[in-house]
């Protein structure tokens, strides 16, 4: 049969932190998509909209896992304030902070999964998405 999760309570706690970052990312990207301006708006508006959708999908999957584990998913985003700005570089820097924090949170959660193949698979894919976003944002920022 399927593998077992070692510490469900701890895993749910860590996944709820990741969920909070996904909810924050949804709000941040939706916000930035309407405030981005200038020549960058042509590309970044749709980029931010796609990132908001991706965060929505990640949040849905994390909620599913939390429910599967018998936990209760949070409904509030991470409390880190979303910086309002019209500056493209500032938006990208804020996005980088968010994606980095999310990736780090998934890295904390993954070892708690144990040998449950389905949960491990789902979380690995989400973490890889987060890490790709970090790479992309670093490239856009020239870092």
C-alpha cells in the first residue's frame, strides 16, 4: 500500500505556512497585474496574471493535501505586507521575496512527508515551480 506520513500534525502546520504564502502570492500578483505600467506592462501584466493563477492552483493542491491528512487549512494569507508600488523593479523584487519564501517553506515541509509517494510527488512539483519562478525573477532582475 501507500507510504505513511511520519508526523501529520507537523506536516499540516508547515503546509499551512506554505498555503499562507500561496494566498499572499495570489493577492500580490493580482494587485501588481493592474498596477504595472510603461513598456513593461505589455509582458508583465500577463506574466503576473499567470503567476496569480499558478498560486491559486498550488493553494488548491495544498488544501487537498491538508484535508487528506485530516487537518484544517488556513484561510488567511501570510502576514508579510504586500508593498504597493508602480515600480517594475520593486514589483519583481517583491515577487522574488515571495517565491523564495514559498520555495523555502516547501523545502521545510518535504522531509516531513515520509515515504508517501503521492504527497511527495505533488509537493515536489509545486516546489519545482517555485524554484523556477525564483530563477526567472533573478534573471529578470539581473541577479
